[in-house]
C-alpha cells in the first residue's frame, strides 16, 4: 500500500474564553544591551483569539523591575502595546495539509528601553510581567482557568559586565501537532555573540489569579493584572499528574528536547491542550550569562491523511481489503477514501477471468460472472507526494438455492408437513425463515403447520447459508380439506315455539367456497355457514350438517335429538268470593294451569307472590287486574289476566225522632251509616206549614232543632225531610221521610 500522504486535521479543540481574560497561551522576554546601562527589553506574548469575547492584549502592561532580593520594585513601567498584531498561521511544513478552521493565535510585542543608574550592578535585576488567565481547557495544569502566568527574565551581573545580549528564539512554536504522529520541531535560539546555548524543558510559572473579577483588588498579586508585578522568586504552576515540567505532553515516546540543538521530538498520544516551557541557558567560557524561557500552549489533535485510499471493507487479509457479496447481489463498492475528486486522478482495476479491467467511477458497480475471488486495487494519483493506493479483493460467495416440499391429507383437515430441500455450495444452511401466508412463521427446517382457514396459500421459505447469504422460494399450497370434526354450537337447545335458533358452525376449515347443507329435522333446509332457523311447532328435532369442499371432499354429521321445542303451558286460575267491596276486600287466588311449574302473581302490575295459592286484600275499590304468569320446565310462559270489581258500597240511615233538650241523649237529627264516595249531598227539613227550617250540604252536619241555625226553637211536632246525593259511581239517591221532634 502506498501512503506518501500528509495529514488532514479532522478533530481539533476550539475553546471559548470569557472576558475574565482566559486567553493567555504563552510568551517570553529577551533583551539587548545598548551600552552605558541602557537596555531594550522585548516581551513577546501569545493569545488565543478563537473566541471573540476573550480578552485582548493589555493596552498598558505593568512591567516591574526588581533589584536583588529587595521585595519592593525599583520601578514599574506601563509599557504601551505595539498595535502591530501578528496572526500566527499553523506551521505545517507540507503542501498537502489542510489547516483546520477555528484555529486562531496572535502574537503581540511589548518593547521599552530602560537605563539603570547603578550599572554594572553587583546585584542582578529581575524584569517581570504577570497576567491572568490561562485557557480553562488545558489538560496538564490543575485549575488552569483560575491562574495566570509570570513572564520574567533576569539581568545577571556577569551579563551586565559584558554588556551581553540575550539569545532570541529563532522560530515560532507550532500551534497544532497531531496525535500519534512523530513530532520534530527545532525549538532553537540565535545568539549574536556566538555563546554556547543549552536547551531544557522547564516549568511554566504561575502569576496572577481571579482577584478583581467578583470583588477584591485586580492589581494585587492574586489579581487579574498585578500592578506592580509581584517580586521573585516565582512559583511553578501545579501540573496535573502524570505530567511535570520534564514530561509536559506525555507521549510514546514522550516529548524530549535535545540540549544542544533544541530539537523537540516525541509522539503525543493524547488529544488536549498542554503548557510547555523551554529554557535556554547562555554560557560564555563556562560562565552562565543568562536564562531565557518561553512557554507556549501546544494544541494536540487527532489527524488523518489528506489523501487516503480506503473502502468500506468486510474483512482484511494480509493487508488486502476484502469486500464480500452474495451471488446475484449487485457488486457495489462503497468508497471512503479522502481526496479531492474534482482534482485528483484515481482509478480501479480488477482481474476478471484472466483479463484486466479498469473502472473510473469513484464507487463502481461491477458485473461479475459468478462466485469467486477477483483481485484488484484502487489508486489515487494527486501528485508524487500524496499518492495512495489499496489492494482490494472482491469475493463472491458460492451459490445457494432455496426449495421445499410439503405433504398433507387433502380431504381431512390436519397438519401440513413441510421439509427444506434447499441446496448450497457453501458450508451449509444455518437459518430458515418460513412465512405461511396466514401471519404464522417458523424457524425450523421441518415445520409442521396447521392452517385454520381453507385457501390457496403462497408459502415462502428464505434460507441463510454460512456466508449469511439468503435465497428464497415461494410455492402455492392448495388447502381445501373438509373438517376432521364437525362442530355445531346452537345458541339454545331447549326452547318454546316459535323457537328461533342460531346455529354457529365451528367446524374448521370451511369458508364460502364450501357447499354447506343443513337439515333441521322438521323439513327445513339452509345453505349458510351459520344459519338462523325458527321452529314453529313443539317437538324433538335431529339436525344434520353436510359439508362438501371445492375439491370434492365430503363429510356430514347428524346431531340426534339436538333441539327440544316444548309445548306451551296454559295459565289459569280461580278466585273467591266472586264479589268484592270495601266491606269484603279479601280474595283467595288458586292456580289451575296446565304444565306450569313456576307462578308469578300480579295485582295491577305489582308482584304479590309466587305460590300456587295466595290470599290478598284489595287496598281500594274499583276495577283491579289479577294476572298470573306461568312457566313450564324449559322456561316457556303463558299469561292470564282477569279483571274484578271492588264495589264501593254506601249505607245511609235516618232516625224517626229526636229530642233536642240538651240532655246529651238524642239531641241531634242526622244520618248514620257508610258514606265513602258520596258527593253532591243536600238535606232539607220542612215544618207542617211548608216552611224550611234546616238545610245542609255537609253530610256530617246535624239539625239541632233550631230554625235555620237561629236562636228560635222549633216546636214539637212532625216534620218532613228530603235528602239527595250522588253515589261513588255517579248514581243519584233521594230519601224522603218524616221525623218527630219531641220537647
């Protein structure tokens, strides 16, 4: 396989930064001696500019100068920022690499001159700038988003004595390196005096913090922008194990630096962001003159080749990618290569029946003559650098043919026995899938199936061989037997005439294609599968059912004495006495029915009892319906109703004399008797001179012997009385009599 390709970054870390200045990714100091104690100091800073909300470079950077061990700064200078910001493009030393989107690194420079009054000094000077904060996504630092960095350089006594210039890093550090790809980066510096330079991985320094973001002093040592910068010595950042200053990236092998050349080598094996510090020691004649340090955030990302030949293979064999197909399956190769199809040249070639065929489609469909292995390759020719190719085999598996047989009794319903008859040139059949065209399935090689309904079934078998290739066959199965057992379920077997019976035919298998003949035993016939029939006469009936299948199979069954239609009972009763009134309301009821075993008595629709004989008291006068409902042993019923009259009788009597002398004996004249239901009542009493002395329409009002209710007392003598009223049923009554008033 050719693989002269470079790398395309397909995964990269792009981190956003809040305005709390989480943007610092590196920096370092250098200096130049201008003579007479004047130096030009240069601070090169690097920031992550991928997040537009992140903090920019400080407009005025507070740079502090310390002398010796004095904790108070000799001077703090607000160094103005050089607005000539430089965008650092990822340094990819290969024309085939595509730069990932979203990578943004800027370089900014702070530069100032300073003249030391005490120069050359017997004590060193320390120049420092501190700033928070680092990206919170850094992998090898503990709590990176809450700490900043200290950028510092020491102007040593030997260096001042010689008016020495510090070394200057020759190149920019790489912004992106690849996981599992060997790194070779010359992290070298230039020294104008030609001094000896020794390189070493060293610790990055901590400085500043989150102070001032949510309260506190932003210019304190733990602030976002310490002003003045805090005095030396400075603390190293806390590395996240297993990382440390000498192993900042890990890797296999881990990253190391050549102490003489500054060549940084190793193979990073984890994706992430890592702070790496490099220190350069400057010696002259064995004496240390200066140490410059540069720290930088290395972004490690997964990468893959820009030009990469690959397919979606099924398996591999000796670095050959193999695609496998079943017989009669379309041979289509899914190409997953990485290339520019509009610019790059590519082709396929395969050996088919001892001839070489070339295909120009990116994803070709190839007609092959049959099972076998067809070797070939896919070749990409972008240029001499990025060409790639892969060896490909097309394997077409041996053929498999599906087939089956079946057998069953064509006339008597029962199981159908299926057997697999498939053949294969592979190592065998491993799976069977039966579809019996009636929602039932099976995975057996020799299934036994019961069809519930008759019909023509398109039975399908799909077999799978050891190569997981499938073959199928569909064969019609004509299934029209007669039922092995005729089953009939009438909704009633004992009933009363007219008896309407629903005969449910539960025999299987039958459908509308079968000829059905019913004989109900009384001369009635029907041809429905489940008919409804009415027996008009009482009797015991045998029922015969005959079934003829569409292919001429026939069966029948006679259900002896299946239906019993009973004679109807006859309801009858007698009662006594024959006449009733409110004075004689008691009645005795006695049934005299025929074939009755259950009795229900009702008076005016109110149930009063269930015995053969019953006594009852009428609660009111008038006409009353006496009803008897009887049932025989199978539930047939008959009803008889008789109407009787409970007569409202009246009794009206008048005395022939009374003596209104107030002795509480016979003092009033009036009627007595039974007056229930009397209306339009009127009583008039006249004296012998034809003068009316009493009149009333209230049957309860009596004459006390006074004249028309006055204080005048009627004398003793004979008086005439006329009474008129209407009886309870509208009959008019009139009584005329004479009465004697005695004083």
